[in-house]
C-alpha cells in the first residue's frame, strides 16, 4: 500500500484545528490530512483570534498553526493558547521557518515544528506527527490520572498497604488501615515487624510463616488467613505480596497489601471491569481497506484484507473490484458490488454488509464505499473500508436461537446482579409463576422467596458470588403472582466476570409436583414402616438384573440380624433351615424366570439356634412381559404353626371324645327305648308317653352336643355361594310345618357351604319351634320359594324363645355387609338377647339350648359378627355383618 493509507489501527476520532491565513491552502491541508488518515477531522480558520474563538467553543485534540499571519503570528498565538490550554499538542507548521523560529516555538511550548512542503507525501508525515502527539498526550494524561488516583487510594483505602525490608526487620511503610484489620497500633508493628502474626489464627500461622519465608526467597505470596479481631470474632483476610529486587536480582524489599475478604470480590469485579475497559480501548478489530479507481479497478488493498484470500497483492491490483476473490462465485453479490462502486463514483457515501470469502469460511463484513474528491469536487478515488463482523453476526444468530429456546423453554432463566437484583428473566416466568415478562426486572430476586427458605438460598448465593465460574444447586419455594408457593430447583452459575453477561445466571425449574410426590413417598414409606412393625411383617426385594437384595428394617428385626446391610442373594438364603433352603431357592427362581407368585412356609434358624417358622410370599413385577423386580413379605408364623398343631391335637381328642360319648350315651338310650316298647305291649299308661318324650329330648341333646363339638373354629375353604340357593336347601332339610320362607333379596356370600347351611337350618328350626302353634310337618316339595325350618322331632311347640299360636314366616334378606334372617314370631325378650348364644340356654323346656350356640360357632368360624334384635314384625331378627359378599 502507498503512503496515502495510514497504518494505524486506532478508530477514535482526532479533531484538529488548522490556523492559516491562506484559506485555499488551509482547505488543501485539511482535505489532504483527512484523506491520509480517516481518523482526522480538520477544521480550518484564517487567524489566531479566530483560532482562540474556536478553541473556546469546542474541544480539539491538536492545533496546527502557520507562523507568519496578520495580527498575532503563530508564536504569539501559542503563548496566548498555553494560558488556557497548557497540554493540547501544538505544531508550528510554516513555510518560512528558521532555527530561531523553531527555537522560539519550542520555548513557547510548541509540541513540534514542521516546515511546509508541496508534495502529497508530506501530508502523511504531518498526519503521523499529529496522531503521535495526540496519542502521547492521551497516554500521559491517563498515567497522571492513574498516579493521582493511586495516591488518593493509598490515603483512603481500607486495605493494609505495606513495605518491609527483605529480612522483615524494618517496616518501610504501613498505612492506617493496619490498625483496623489487625487490631494493633502501628507502633507495635514498627517496633516488631512480625507482630502482625500474633492475631493470626493458630491453624493458619504456620502456613503464613512458610509463605513469608518463601517471599523472602523471591516467591510471590497469595494467601488467605484468619485474623482475630478485638471483639473476639475472626475475620478472613487476603494477603498478596511480591518481592522487590535490585538490578542484580537480589531481593531487597517485600511489599504488598492485606485486604478484608468481604470487600475482595467487589474490588476484583471492579478491577476486572477496568481491565476489560482498558483492553476495549486498545484492542481494535481488524480493518479491511482498499483504494479503487472511480471505475472500480483496484488501486491498492491492505494486508489485512489479503489475509482473507489465497494469492498476493499483484493478483488483484488492476482488476475490477467486483471480480476479485473476496466475492466468490456469487453473481448477485458481484452485481451489488458494481452498484456500490457506481454509487460511490457518483459521490454517494455507501454503507454495505456482505458475506465474503475467507481462508477458513465465509466471513461477514460491514463497511463503506467512500468517494474521494479533488478540489473541483470530482471523485478521483473510492476508499473501501470494512470490518469483519462475523463473530458479531454469529453471536446475533446464536442469540436469536437462544431467544427462541428461551421463548419455548419451560424453565425460567434469570440473570442476577451480585446483590440479587434481577437483570433479566426469560418469558417462561409467565407460564411458571404468572408474572408478566419483565415485571420482576429491577427488583431483588429474594423478595419472592419463602421466608423459611430465604436464609439458606441467600447464603448459597453469596458463596456463589465469591466463586467466579462456580455453580450451585438449591431448592426453594417462590411466590407466584396468584400468591401460591411453588417449588423451584435453582441451578446457578457465576458469570459476573463474563464480559457480556456480568451476572449470576440461574436456571429455575418448577419441581412443585415432584416435591409433592416426594412428600407423599416419605409419608407412604413412613406408613409402610409403621404398618410393618404393627403387623410384624418384613418386606424384601430382589433386582432381577443385578440380583441385589433389599430388606426392610423390620425384616432385620424379625430375623434377629443386627446391622443394616443386606447380604447377597446366596447369603440371604442361608438364613433359612438347611432342609428348607431348596424350597425358597426354587420359589425365587421360578418367580424370576416365569413370573410366578409364591406363598410358602419354611423354617429358619435364629442367631441363638432356635428354629422358627416363616411365611414367605413373593410377587414378581413385570415390564413388557419380563420380570424386573421380585418383591415380597416375610411374617413369623411360629406361634400360628404351634396353634395349628395344638388345634389339630385338640380336634383329634374332641372327635375321639364325641365318638365315645355318642356310643356310651346312645347304647343305654337304645336299651331304654327297647324296654319302653316292651312295656307298651303290656300297659297303655300315660306315663309311657312321658318316658318316650324324655327319650326323644335326650336324643336331641346328644345330636346337638355332637354338632357343637364337631363345628370347627376355622373355615377350611370358602367358595362363592348364592345366599338364596343355600337358604332354600336348608329349608328343605328342616321340618317346617305350615311355616313359610320368604327370600326378600339375595347376594353372593363367600363361605363354607356346610357351615352356612348348618347356620341357616338352626335359625329356621329355632323360628319354627318358637313361632308355630301346631306341630311341624314335613315341607312339601313345591314350598321352596316360601319355606320354613325343620324340627328334629314332631309336635313340639316350645323352643329357645317362646311364641304365640299361629303360623310363622321366616325372611332372608341381603344387606351391604352381610345378610339377615328374621321371623314374625313372638321374638326374644331384650333381657335375654345377650344369653341366647350361650350353650344350654333356652327359654323353652322343649329346647336343648344348643341351636343358637351352634349358629354363633358357625359365624365365628367365618369371622362374621352376629347380633340379635327385634324384627319389623316384632319377631326375632338375626343380623350377620363383616361378611365377604359381591
């Protein structure tokens, strides 16, 4: 590139005031300077007084003045100028120069002296002098400001600034902040430079002394320690120090600062911000610059632009700009370039943005086609300048994608300041919490946190603020717009140092439903644990994939095993009796392979070698037809097994007793009946009839005693039975005379058929015996829809409850939890209802007193509850509840 193009990269404008009494020359100089360097903006005036007026009205970065002018010459102008603008760069630019003039100018405060020349290259020299002086002045001003600010900082800072000798024998400098941080007077430190170690926490002292020794050997120190404050508390301080060396590299002094950690983060943030601003000022993006002829032919291109294509400068010089490699093979874009060139050649300032070819990928640039005119206003050249904005456009496109994601995300994305102020919140806050988009921006984010959660959440946030790049996950309740509290999972990351974000970013997910489920799970687990203990049942589980075993806490207690770590599957089988282990193993194997449930009873050995019985149940859990888990329960049934064995022995003895009683009682009774028949052959005494009735009563007593003795306490097998059908069968087996059976309603009852029929027969017999006036007669075959009970003997009118003369109706009806048997006989007196189920109790001389006792025994065997009350017609009503029906 030729000298008309500046090699500088700075982009900030430099305003130049040019003072020259020759207006034409002043215009030429201004135009030439602006062509040479597009950073320069030149304003021209024709006298020193006009220059002073211009400086009073506006700010200029540099003044370029002619020497020989009417009125005040250039040096007199400079002297007046220095009274009000002592630091603005001043170049004496004259065609009548001499060493004396130059010396006077420098003495008067001129920054530079330059003689006018007629060549265009000379304007490049002048432009470079201007830029150099202005940049130097700006840098010097910045340095002076920094020095002044540092001096004020040393006086005002709360940090401890210190400087000591290399051997730590002399305190060269210490500021007043030492007393606030270490709680000691400065005089104590000056007398003993190591006195600051005294308030250091004992746990940190050895580490700090090692760092001090290393500092003396030239190793930087950066350490945090605890320091005891005068009020008894401990504050954390940050000590950072560097060794100071002489020209030979020997450490001569040690200097540094000590800072209270509570202020450290904010100061680091300020320092990082200042550093970013500094870099932003001096790190300028690449600029692509080219010079074209008015017809678009390339006159020159800078090296930055050449780095975007393969080839060298000679390949593009003299070529139409639209046909150079930057535009690729895009005919439409080439046509746009020709149009931009034509518009610039016509005097228009053309802005553009385009995708051009790069060495690695297509790059996006933004720039201008700027016409360059001569004194006549004719366009003599076109300056093309543009910047690579690929990263910016990529970020914009990425931001558009992110914004689209945020628009559709169910999570709330929030950006917070270090103090918790909301900087940004994604639109999903409306869907989740009901707040309008932007409604919470500017408010403190902790303002909607539940009072019970705010302390823990704020503490976690403050810790996160202290850790650049750190992350945290917390759960807390937040108040929605409608006042409801919703649980959010907050995932935060510290981006305070990010040049764009500068905040703490949190991703907030609504977990209200999950929290409800967790609470319900805890409740269910607690309920299950308590239920297990109440029922004395233990739970277990086997993972079908890993074969890992899980035992509930109560199972450990049942097995008498201490500890809370489950054994492997083989070890779990070892708790069972050696002879029963194959039973358990086979049941588990079949359940895992075939999905078969099992219910087995096996023995196990307690730690004290006692043998006990367990009922082990297992139920497979299937997914897509495959067993994924096997779950079950264990119950100690040792006592039940003992009871069953004892019951079996008792039943055997009872059956033996009943057989003996039946034989020993019936034989004498049969003998007596035989002699009664012989007596009737020789006598017709009425006393013989009484003897016969006594025999019949004895026979009934024997039958009832045997039935009562043989009625079990447990049901062997329950089946689904139609209540009406069983009632009709029972009615047919009982002599009922003129009594009738009425089936008001029916239901399905789960019961032992024999016991249920026995129960109904006894109730029917009781109703007929105590409710009919005449002797019962056999039931006709067609009287099934309305029936009555049977009596084991004919002609009796008494029973377990007495009744008036007449015909009795017995009603059977279903109820939601069982069934009812009622009659319209004389009923049972209220004072006798508590005793009617006692064995041997009867309100009639003819009754045995065992019929209702057998009824209650049948009900108890099923687990039913029976209650006697008065029917709607004044008779007896027997209610059976806790009955399994459907």
